[in-house]
C-alpha cells in the first residue's frame, strides 16, 4: 500500500493506487462523494467501489457521517475488535473482520468528536491481508476526511455544571 495519499484520486482524497491494490480491481467503477459544506463543519458522504465486470457487486465502501460516538468504538473494542493505532489526534478507532462473514472482508472505524469514518472492504484482492489494507487506507484518508477541529464529544461529567 502507498504510504502517502497521492493523485490520482478515485474520489475526495481516496488514492486510486491504494484502491486498486486492496481490491484487485483495475479501472474500478466508482459511485458517491463526500460533502464538506455542512453547517456543523463536519463532512458526510458515501463512496463505493464496484467490480467492473459484475452487476455492480460492491467491493469497497467508505462512509463519513457526522454522528459518531466514542461509546460505539469502546463497545467494539470490549467485544474483541482490534484498536487502531493513533491516526488522527484525539480520535479512537477499531478494525477487524465481521465474525459472521465467511468471506475475505475487513472493516475499520475511526471517531473523533462526532465525525465517524468507516472503511468496509467486502472483497479484497486475493493473497492480501485485508485487515492490514483497511488500516493502511484509514491511515491515508482519515487525516483528510476527519478534520482536527471536529466537535469533541461531551463526556457526562462535562455536561454537568
């Protein structure tokens, strides 16, 4: 995987080379976009990569939503998900494989404040470590898609006054 998110991009900050390596798809079909013009300053959007030869079989999806919670991440970590390394200051995240999926899927989620970014690889390239690939892609895109000024989540003690 590349260590720097460089052009060409298949969508906002999503490097084509990384997508091709992790999915095994050359010249993939792409759909979706991200919106960074929300009044809250947080982005949102959905971006998907499809097999070009199939009837739109999704292989990779990247979702950005302005409703993340650290509690969701902590819950996943408690039930066995692996913690993401520090990618964005103040963010918390996890990665793993869906235990109910028998295929080569992997996912990663990172939350900072209310900004939540999800990378979901439904079918990775043969012979690659899909979990390592979703972590590597998260390292490339999260610093661009989750801004360091995302509204921090208030803790219960911070809301009492």
